[in-house]
C-alpha cells in the first residue's frame, strides 16, 4: 500500500507533466489546496532538503520556471516599497505558501534592493575597513547589522560578502573585499556570513571566481593555473561553504580558462558541490548568465537580470523538448534555493513587512567598526594623538568629498547605489564635537583646498593642519593608477605638499578604497588610514586623532612604493590584452600575489601587509612551538607572551606566518593564524594560537593538481611571529614525517 504523502507526490508530478493544459488543471483541482496548512513541506520538523523536495514535487513546470529568474515590474506585496526599474524579487506563489523573495545589494550596507527610494539603513564602513580590524568579531557585528536591516526592510537575500582578492591595487572594487590574503579574507567572511544568517537572512558569497578587476569584467578571459586558483582565489569561498554554510554563491562575469564562470561545470559542480559539499544555490551576477542548457547543466540555479533572457518559459521548454536538459535538472535548481530558504526559516517565519530598527545602536556599531578598522600608518615624534586642550587653532583642509562630508562608499555601476543613511557626521562636526567633549576651546577653520595661497596662509597660522585626502573607487571601472586623483578641483598630492611646507605639524587622513602612492610621505609626521568610514566618519576619525580611541587596525593589503613594484605590473596581468578577439588577463605571477610577491623579490614596500601602529608600545616574546615533530594530522600550538610596555591601553595583533618545506614549491611564507589582544598599560598576556591541519584554510597543505587534492609535504616547517609580514620578531620550527 502506498503511503498518502508518497502518493500525492507521485500524483502531482504525473499531473504537471501532462501536456494538455486542461487535463493538468482538472487533475490539480482534485488535490488538497495549499490553504489547508497540511502540506508536507510545511512541516518544520522535516529536514530542509526533504521539505524542498516535497515542495518542488507539488509544483507545475510553469511554476518552477517562474521561480528560477527574477521578476520584472513593481513589487505588489510590500506596501510603501515603491517601484524600481530593475526590480530584484522573485514573485511568490500563495497557493503553495512560497513567499515573494526580495534581494538587496550588500557590500556597503543594505541598499539597492527591491524598493525605490531605498529605505533608511546604516552606512557602515566597507569590507576593507572590516578586514583592517583584524578582528573576526567586528566582521560578525557588521553582519548582524546587515542581516537585521535586511530583514527589517522585508528583504530575504543580502548580496554580500565579496570574496575576491586584492590582487591589483587599481581594482575598482577592492573596497568591497577583504584584502589580499585568502585566509584573512576567509576568516572575516565566515564571521560576517554567520552574523547575517543568524537573522534568518540569506548571505551570498560573490563573485565566484577570478573577478579581481573591473576592466572588461563582463567579457574577459582569466587565465589562472589550477593550483593558484585553489590556494588563493577559491580558498575564501571554500571557507564560506564549509565553515559558514553560506546560503548562496554568485558566479562572476569572466571566463575562466575560456569558459564563462556561470556555465563552468568545473567550478559550479566539481569544485563547489563535489569537493566542498555546497548545499545552497548559485545565482548569476546581473547579466552574467550566458546560455540556457549549458548554464543549467553546469550548475547555475537562478538567473539574476532585470529581465530574464535565458531562463524563460520558451527557452526552458525548448531545451527540454530538444533533450538538452531534463525535468530533473529543473527540479534540482529550485530544490537548492528552497533548501536555503527552509534552512533559514523563511517559510516558517515569514518576512512580510517593514519593522522598526534600532538605528542609534547600529550607528554606534558603525562608529566602533570605523575606529577598529582605521590604521595608523606613520607617527613620528608622537605627532598623534593631538592634545585638544593645548591647541588654539586647527586647520581642516581637503577636497569637499573627503574633508567636507562623511565619506560613504557607493556600489553599482559607476557608484549608482548608495546607502540612504539615517544621518552623517562630517569631519568638521566630528572634530568640533570631540573638542567640546574634551573641554577644548580651539577654533576649527575649514578650507576646500582649491586656492593654494589661501591654504598656505591658513596652515601657517594654525597650531596644527589636518589634511583629508582619498580616492573614488567604483564598480564597473578600475582606478587608472595608484595616485591620489585630482578631485573637486584639487590636486591632492600638491595640496598635501603645500600644507606640509607651511606647517610641519601636518596630519594626513586618507579615505580610500585601496593602496595609494604617497610622494609626500617624508614631508608629514603622521598618516592615518580611515578607508571609507561610512556615516560616522567625523566622529570616528576625530576620536582617533585626539586619542579618545587608540588605533588598532592593521593593513589587509600591501601599499607599494611604486606601481612597477607589484605583481600585476605588466599589461598581460592588468588590464589585459586582446587575444583572438577576447580580452585576456593572465595571472602569470601565480602564487606570488600580494605580500608573497614582495617576500619572494625581497622588495620592501611602503607599508607591508599587516602593518599598523599604536599610541602605545608592545613586546612579543617567548615563542614555544609544539610538538616539534608530528605526522601532519595533529594541531601545532604556537604560544608566546604579549605585553603592553607603553602608558596607554591598546590592542596588538600578533601574526603567525608559516614557511613550508622547499619541496612544496610555495612562496616564502603564508599567514596561518592571528589574534587581537587588548591590554592595559603594563599588562601582559600569554597567547595561544593553533595551526590545525584539518582546518578549511589548509594551513600546512598545497594543492596538487594531478590528484586534485590538498597535500602535506614532509620536511621542516618554519614558524614566524611578527607585527606584520615585514616585521618578524620571533621564529621557531617543527617537522612533519608522514608514511609514504
């Protein structure tokens, strides 16, 4: 005897495959309606995968096809949401209790979703600033804010984080990513995804993969060898899948080895699902779907476009009729997306309307993230912090974009998407507010930097000059070079030199989306890197300048002295060259990307990866590495003491790097562990960091392309502990002997 649920599953599937529409409708009309709440997929005690299977079995073919691409037109189910021309939602099916799913963009905060205008949300600092905190909990808190605000505006999918690497400094979207090291990026990614998904919101790991530039991004062919791909560019995605159970992955625009990412079977099926065990779904970047049957067979589940082009009723049915795809292929696409929705409770706890937001609390979080992620690059003779009560006059100088307004990042083509922030704090208001809180009567005079003669007089007659400068990084275009651009009618490099010549007490605050050159560095005593700080720009930067907060950020990306120093220094590497009519970019530096390149070439950059100063001082001593000999399966423990030897409380970030045996053919060293420790003046703590061979970042391994697996080499391993990739303080060793 057939069980009732199994019978209905089989019955419904048979019904929907009947060719004549009338027969299908008559057949379906005899089934229990979805209004009864007795449908088997609505049983929350059933595992998500089984629920997804039951739901898809109840759907008609037309209904399934409607669910594998985004809908056009206004969203009718969310009053007050407004109308977008490029709507980001998938219309629900009430009879089956399938909710309308709304998607919003993510790396700059919650913006660019299904509503127009954007609802108010918090303008948080960018991902590069989060990575610069070197604190996974900062990333988690960022994710919590994003997840809560996505839910509060009745959206379901947060299209972030971005996991691409800072391979070249000119990349227009470096600010949306976590820097140049795959392990640091992976750690930050995992915590951010967990912060988002804790709120019942789907996070999306993007752009999978090898999308490290904006120039010709929609058509380029990225040439990268298999080993480099796995060890550097795939690694953060692997960590996101295995450690965070990310709900969705967005495939990128480029071809990889001649095959578009969104129809690349090796990437979407063999690596993502077979090697890593990914259970969620893959959506395309906007317009990155390039075909119907090849994309579906490769493993793409959702076409993301303003208007569906490839996953339409006619194209899907034609592919079915031609035998290019099967009903099972179509079913699987939707099962994967429904799995993520069931797993996060989006069927059981519907997201149906706008809810209140604790914006003051989120603003405090944004401010703290901006403070934690700012990096003190230079500080000669104690130029910082500024003594508020000893100052009588302060000159605040810079292009309006950086010195006259809070620097909010923008995403979307040419910066078309910005957060509708609840408020912003300008640099002038931030400095004045800090002075008031500190009991100072100093005057602050602002200059937009356009008239150098006026600037020179102002700087010369002020106790201290603060110059704010930066760049404009945008989606869709790379920066032409690493120089500070001429902006708002201001030559920023000339401005800094002019101010420094007039006042030796000149402080530079940078607000940029990636590395910049500093030809004026020797002319100024202090430089503070603030990235794009978000809505609390003024408050966060002022608190750092006046010592209310002690800087504790570290660079997640190397700052070179000159553009020719970097790994991507040839046209073939960036921006690419035409080959047989296709724009081709070759990652010929292979594993030598970022600090690995500088290490291998023995080049001292302007500021190394991991660099950052403090208003106090720290010592790191007493390294112990255990065990000294192992078979490669046991964790390696790295212990040492950290002491605050200065007079202020502060935080240090000890970094552990590993050199593999020469037979592995790896760069000189790789980051394998780090920790951020806060210490009172004079306080000492013992830190214990672990190098775990079974961890998803494969700290001891290298990728063997022949066997398609990670391999651990026999031999001697050197352990380095330092304050940056260029400032190693301690070293130790252990050996691995494995049976052959």
